[in-house]
C-alpha cells in the first residue's frame, strides 16, 4: 500500500549514504556473496546506501542485475535503520520508470536519476522525463547532477522547474561549493541538496548540508565517518584536519587511476574480497599499484587505529 505522496516527499536525506560499488565475477555477473561481505564491512560507518549509481556501475548493468542488486541490499539491512536510495537513471524513460517502480515495490526510501544521457536533450524533454518518474512512484525522487558523465548539467534554474513538478532534491556531483549555494538560492531552502563527495563535507556542512554520498566510504568508511562525527559535534579543528587528510588521500589515489576501479583493489588490500568491476571496466595492473596502495593505506590505517 502506497503512502501519502505529499507526506513522503517532504522527507530529507540525512547522514552518510555510501555509493556502494557492485562486485562482479570475471564473466560480468553479480557476485552476491562478495556483495553481502561488502555490506557488512561498511554498515557500522554509514547511515544508508546509494546503489547502482556511478560507483555502483548501474549504467553498465543489465536491467535484471540492477533489480537483483537492489533486492539483495534491501534484504541484508535493517530498513528502519538504513536509508536506501536506488539510482534508476537510463537513456530512455521506460527503463527508468521500470526501475523506479521496482525500487518502490521492494521498500526503498527514495530513487534518484541522472537526466537521460548519451543524447543532449532539451530542457523540455528532461522535465518530461522527471515528470514520468515522479508520476510513477510515491517515494521521493532526486535528480542526479553529474555533468562530467551525462554531458550537461542540472542547473539551479532547471532544479527549480523540477521542484515544481515534484522532484524532492538533487544529488550534486559537480564538486562545486558555489553550486550548492545556488541550488538553495534559486530552488529554495526546502530543496534537498545532497553532496556527492567526501571532498566538500566541511564547507557544505557549514552551508547547511545534511547528507553526503562519499565514494571513499566504500573502502575507508571509518575515516569519512570520523569527519562526519567531528562536524556533528562541532569539533572544527578536528574536522579541518580530517578534511585535509581526506583530500590529500584523494589526490594520491587519483594519481594512480579511477577511484571506482581502485576501490576493488583497496578493499582487497584491506582483506575484503569485493570481486571485480563489470566490463568494459578493467582493473589496472595490480603489481606496482598494490605496493603504492599499501604504502598509502598504512599511514591512514595507523591514524585510524
């Protein structure tokens, strides 16, 4: 039985929602045993899960895989304790709507979607796409702004128009603090802006952010959680040092390659077998990178200890 739409859609996301990577085997099938291990690894350090998004490799998965991953995660957590948001973005409206309806049917808290990608659609077409999503479910719908991958932005002005048709908020992965401010200025303080990185937690917290979707929570969830706790407790000097540590770590890792692919290697280094990414993603040459990752992690893990 669906809940009252207006009541449900006023809910805001809060805390750390890990954009969980999806473990696969060498044939590109989901490794559900590895997925269960990964869920157990991150659970103590997060408040929820953002699944089948960029880190979760949703756009390169089959429809049935995306549905089964969502089902597995929901069945492996306490739905009253953890918030689950499913990314349903697709190049076509029909697929996104099917995924949205399935997500609601299995009991997730919200859905999110990039604008339809590959083609550069008109604003009218993008609004229509989100109208169909909003109409298809009673849970909150979030736009997902990641212009580096989609090819165009959910601008603050577009966000206001999406708000007017019932979109609850936006996951912003523009890596631009000004964008956070502009969303609030244009779309209003009640438009829920979720920050899509750990790199901007301190400045966006000060500006009023309540939720973050940090990729680092896949492989160093303790470090990101420590920063979150420092922010909540208003331990500003500690928060400043942790934010610097996180951003320095990001720079070191990004010099080695994509942090999506590196997540699998880092987790393996930490004793968590998270499988491999799905083709066409490839793991980098492990030998030289393993040594560099081990050295980078050693000092971080010592500080956590």
